[in-house]
């Protein structure tokens, strides 16, 4: 198996991002998308104040929601829409 065959599991990604948010108080949207969002950051800080098991689960769920929102927000143009050679126009 070469390096290009490795895929990051979404559950693992969410766990790691949630740990960074909890330990270093960073904005999960910034980690996931590269764009800072003050509201998301503030929400994660408030949720992260609860260090109990319930708070850890709540933060993980919040990060998972942010991940799904970012993943679903990605829009890739269809090859025909960008005029790729050899592809018929719609």
C-alpha cells in the first residue's frame, strides 16, 4: 500500500479536532476549513467549559456537526460546467 491509499476516518478526525478544541481552545471551524468563525469559536468555548464526560460528548457532537456542515458545504463543479476538454456541455 502506498501513501496515496491512506484515508482519514471521519470519526478519528472528529475525535482529534474535539481534543484540540478542548485542550487548546481553538475554533473547530478554523481547523476544519481554514476560516475563522467567532460564533463557532465562542460556542465551542462555552461547551468546552464542562469537563465532565457529558461535556466531552457534547463538544465531540458539536465538532461532528461542524465537520458535517463543512463537508456538505463543499461544492465541486461538474466537469461539463467548467468546460473540460472532451466532456460534452450540458
